[in-house]
C-alpha cells in the first residue's frame, strides 16, 4: 500500500527548532522544525498523556514536558527513561509552501 499524504501546515507556521501539535484524521502528531527540516512523530508520549510538542528540543531529541523522557525527532525512538516505547514516525514532504504528513492507510 502506498503512503497517503495529508496537508498539515504552511512551512512558515513552525519556527525553526520548535514543534507544533496537530490533529490530522484523528491522529495526534508532533511536527518539528529541526534546523529547517521537518519531522513528524506521534504527538502523545508513550509514558503518559503529555503532548510532545509542548516539550523541549535538545539536539536531535525532544524531551517530554511531563517526566523528561526523550525521543529521537528523526525516528520516534524512545531514548531516555521513563520512555521505553517508541512513538510512530511519519513521512514528511514539502509541497510548495505546505508541509504534508503521510502514512499508509489502514
Ligand atoms: S508522560 Fe512523557 S515521560 Fe512521562
């Protein structure tokens, strides 16, 4: 099955080295602008009910605002305790001035 892309935000809507929380087609997503490149990962921490976009970007990690667990921005991999379960990583593409986020339909 091929990835289907969904319109997310305009490129200029997310400042460099910041994140926004999005809800697209019932999915909670954290979209992160890391040094001008966009990455999308699951928006809710796998340890609790915190929004990762409300956390802190440290290098290539995003730190959960709740208990300071971290995930890799580029892959969604859980890195620091207490996070042990990865968040999903989504495909991102830029279409003109629009950020598109994609995943394979169920
Ligand atoms: S809710 Fe994210 S580290 Fe606990």
